[in-house]
């Protein structure tokens, strides 16, 4: 019987592997298999995803986050473990007969995952649907100052285009951090967002929604948002946060209370030990939830 090693692990069919885990594709188009409502992370609170798998190339792509990779990358996400342990898990799961889900060998070609291209930008307020989302989340006023509407399209494996529009905030490498309820990734080069003000306190946020909620909350309380701020959406740009935060005396983390926020927050704490989580919103899911609740209570109180 053929054994699975690190060298031939990528010959394993992702579709067959998912089948072993109890997941079946909803649709198939050529050599692409599409999965709906598949939770690819085992962390509590992880959102369901729509996964596409290209069997010929041996790659997968998750549209909501923009993540893609090999079977090992998928297992790292699924079990929240490292590459070496992922290989061991795959070996264990397929130890009975790995050949039954081995994909057909094809010549290796360059892997092309969907990419995004910006067509144009507009001021906030041009698109009614975007405006309604920002109003519903309680961040519209701040959004008119910090965000733009962007119109962009993705190009899939076959070169087909799909058009999108969203609010977005420009990061420090002129990429865009998407702001909507469907997609939380970045378009263009990933980077942190820096808002430099006083040099005493640095407030760190995991998404733009919480940052803008904090801006509006500060204005609501009447003391302004004079502190510097950073939005960091993933650990790949952690080193930039570390460098930027070096001169600040106090660092406050405004991260959500759900399990999905813990990994990145812990990495920041490990890298910057003096960073402390703010306790202003302990009874709420995140700062945006706290801000929206405060707005609702204020409206009810004042008729």
C-alpha cells in the first residue's frame, strides 16, 4: 500500500478528503467543486464559508476571506494547527487506503486564484445600499470622513469577472480594507491602517467597523477621539504594529469578545506585552455592538 509522506501529500484529492470529513459539494462545474455553508475553521463562532476546489490544480479558494491554498493549508484552518501536524492528521485519517482519494496526476501549471481589480471609487452616499448598511451599523457619519465606496471585480480560475461594490478604507500601502457584512478581507497589498494623533495612547482595532464605532462614541461622549489608532485585520502585518507602537506609553486593544478574536489578540499581547484589552464593553460582542446598543437606548430614552 502506498504511504502518505510530506512529498506526496499534495497528490491527495481535496474533494475526497472533504468527503472523508462528511462534506459533499453542492455543485460541480468542470473540474471545480463548490461547497456552500462549509465551516472550514473549527474555532467556536467561526462563520460558514463558500469553498471552491479545483481538482486539477489541487487548490481551494474561500470567497469571503479571499484565502486559498493546498490541502495542508485547508487542514491548518480546519483544525487550527500547524503544517506538520496537518500532515500527520491527514496521514491518520487516510491510513486505511490513501489511494482511494488520490487525485489524477496532471502536469503542474501556475496556480491562478481569483484576484480583485478596482474599477473606480466614489464618496460615501453615492450608493444607497452601502449607505443603508453604514447607517444600520451606526457608523455612517464617521464613514463619510474615513471611507470611500469602491467598485471592483474578481477574476476566477476561468477568467470570468464578477462585480462588487462596498465601503472600504485605504490602508498604509494604498490597498483597501473592505467594510461590509459579507467580506472582511483586503484588496491590493495588505497593511495596517494608521491614524496618528497624540503620542500617549494607541488604540488597536481588529476591523474598521469597531474603529468607526469608537470614533462616533468618543464624539457622542463629547471628549473627541484624540488618541492614535491602528486597524490590524490579520497577523501578517503584526510586525508593523510592533514597530509603530514602540513609542506609545499605553496601548489599548479593542477586540471582540468572541473566540474568533482571541488568536490575533493573543499574538499581539505576546509581541507587545504592555498592550491591554479595554474593558469598556465587556458585556457586548464587540465595540460596534456596544455602540449600536447605546444608540438604541438613547433613542428610546429620548423618544
